[in-house]
C-alpha cells in the first residue's frame, strides 16, 4: 500500500525548469513586437506635424514634402470596397460549406482550393488583376477598384477559413432544436447559426481586413502610387502601404520620416478598427 | 387547438414554401377555441418501423401505438434504439447523414412519411424536447418562445399572447414574466428546460416527444418537469424516453420496453413494473442488467 509522501525534489525541479522555459519562450516572442512598437512610436510620432494628415504628397524637391492625406483616404476607400466584396462572399461560402456541404465532393473541392488560395503569395493576386483587368483595359488602365479586387481575392480565403471554423463551433443542438420546430435549413442558417457565430465572424473578418490593409504588392500595379487625393475608385489611387514603400526607398530623410509617420498611422487605424469591432461584438452578444 | 395542421399538399414536395404557406393560412383562419377543454391530442401509430444509420439497423420492425392524452414512457438500456424510435416519429431521424427509415408513422390516419406530407408541418404538429436544454443563446426569453413561430414564418399570430400562454403552460411564467427580455441562457438548467418546453408548445403541437428531458437536471428540477408532464397530458399525446425507471413509474400511463432495436413489450406501467409478460422485461426493471 502506498502512503502520502512529499513531492520529490526531482519532480519539483523539473516543474520549475519547464515553467522557466515557457516563460522565456513568451519573452522571446514579445521582444520583437515591443521593439516594433517602440521604433514606430519613436520615429513615427516625430513625422506627425501640423499638416501631415491634411496635405497630399507634393513631390517638391526642397522644403515641406507634404503629408499623407491621399494615402489615408485611398486606403480607406480601397480596403472598404475590398471588404464589401470579400466578407459577404467569404461568409456565404463558409455558410454553404458548414450548413449544406459538410459531406460530399463539391464541398471537399471548395475547401481544398480555399486552402491553396490561402497560400498564394500576395504579389500573385496583384499580377493576376494586372493581367486580367489592367492590361486588358477594362474601364481604363490602373484604378482603385482594381486594387480592391486584388485585395478582396487575398482576403477571401482568410474570411472563409476563419468563418468556417467559427460556424462549426455553433453547437448542433441548436440546429436540432430549430429543425424540430419545423424551421427550414436556410432560416436556421440565417436566424440561428449566423447570430450565434457573430462575434467570431467579426473577429475573423477583422483579421482579413487588417491583413488586406497592410498589403503592398497587390496595389503597386493595380491602384499604383499617386500624389493627389481621389474619391473616384475608377482612377489611380494612393494608399498607405504604397506610400510607405515609395518613401522608404528615397534618399531624403524627410521622406523616410514620412514613411515612419505613415506606418504608425496605418497601425493605429487597424488598432482602432479592432477596438470598435470588439465593442460592437460584445454589445451584440448582450442584446 | 387546431385539429389538422398536417396538410397533404397537392404541390410537389420540392417546393416546401407552398404547403407551408397553405397550412399556416389554414391555422390562421381557424377560429380559436382555447376556452373549451378540447382534446385535440392525436393518436400516434407506429407500423413496421425500421430505422438505419448507414448499415446499422437501429430499430427493427417496431409496431406500437401512443394513445391521446396519455403519457407513454419508452425504457431500455443505452443503444436499444429508443431515442431513434422517437426521432422517427417527427422525422428528425432523416436529418442524420446516412440515416433512413422505412415503415409508417400515422398521426390519427395520416402517414407522416407519405410523399405529399410537408416535413415542416410534421414537426410543428409533433414537437420535441431534447435531453440537454438548448435555448437559442442569442435570443431573449421572449424570443426563444417566439422562435418556433418566427423560424417557420408563421403570420397572423399575436406573439405576445402566444408567448404568455406557452410560458404559463410550461409553468415558467411567474418566474420570468418580469424579465422576458433577459437572455434565455441566463436561466437555471431546469428553467431552461421548461423554456424549451414552452418553445415547443408555442407552435401548438398535438404530440410532444421528450428525449430524456430530465437526465441533465437535478432532482428538484426533475420533479418539476415530471409534474409538468402530468399537466401537459390533458392537452397532448406525450412520449417520453427515459433511462430512469423510477421516472417512468412516476409519470407514465403506459410503458414500452425496448432491447437491441426490438420492442419487447408494451403495457400499462403498473403491469410492466409488477407482472410483465416477458422475462427480459422483468430482469431489466428489477435491475438484473442494463
């Protein structure tokens, strides 16, 4: 028969060692993140001056190089349109896969291609849109909406994958309850499954938006880099990543500084979006 | 109570909206006769029912009858097919991928498996309560009870009145009347189960199937559910699956015993628990196996 004994020294030392290792791994992971934030704030805040947000880049060789107004507005317009395309479509595909296509070859094929699309480098989407929409001259040459299409293609698999995972988490007992009340499948999807999954859908969509907002490659040869502000998605359009890409390679310190300022702006915009959507999700769950 | 919500439809079953609209319209036009003690509960007759999950033959040629305004308990060891049997009655069985059933289930004289019958009207007429309370987590108490009407697109019903009536019949009204807008999942387990019963009652079924409705609840909540079942049989035909033999003895007028997919026997509860005809029933109810 065994009796109660003290924890052996060996086991306690092993426990402490493992805890220490895990703590160290966490610290290592946090260091680069903290450094990025530190440099962004240090270099970016310095570039924020009076007309940084209210003026367009002017290309002047000397003096004030202008701000990033056109880039901020362009990013909002392009990412906004990409969101309108990718999120409803992505959630619809996920809803199909979970509610109607769980088994079966078609569902499996769709799932496979989405996985493949997730792994496609972003520049390939840019190239694809460049060839199919820009070179072919659909509605003119370079245009903001073509950048939005490239971003939407990039966001679509991210939205679909994350939405599918979240929709699968909705317990089958809820679907069963609704079925037993005589509800048709499509109404169960719309009135029971979607609302139950809403907070997760918002989080997944945000990840996709954040990813899209930070992409440079799909925009360089679709929406391109320009100086002036445009509210016409049919025209060339500036964006924050493109502006940063352009400025960081310049020989002038004032342009490099503008790139840091633009980078800080982009990060804060995505942060603000995340916070707003989290609050919205929390409210919708309580309602 | 409406007398016939199952409408053998003329339109092909490919268009579920057609027959559903028809039956909803009929329900809405029917004069209400709530005041009189109308016994619209229906007799359920199961004839030669076989149910399968893929190749697994879960229910084997069962014949039995559930009388109106009676509680019938189905008992038997785990995996004997009792849940599958009740899920065949409101055609929930066919929602499981790879599952199918043969035979007939008659509601009075209409076969719910007839090709002209709309499955939506079957499930509205034959309500179901599940083992684990499953209120819709995004909905308030009120919305949970109203969910059946909204999810089936029923119009012409005064929601407020119907919700109150259903909650009263489920014995929950006094506990929740001041917080109908609170989330349904904020209630205790026993209250949630009565909320689910109210949700089932709100679509005005004539038969209620209960699949181990109290097995996830504590003894006091269980007792309340059992009292409720006793009340509900005044209006409905009730079939209750249970693995708790004391529960069957307490609530059921008749008891059916199933084993390995076969119906061993069905008789009055008293006889089943004292002098059953089959030796296997005796062994089961006296705790020799199962």
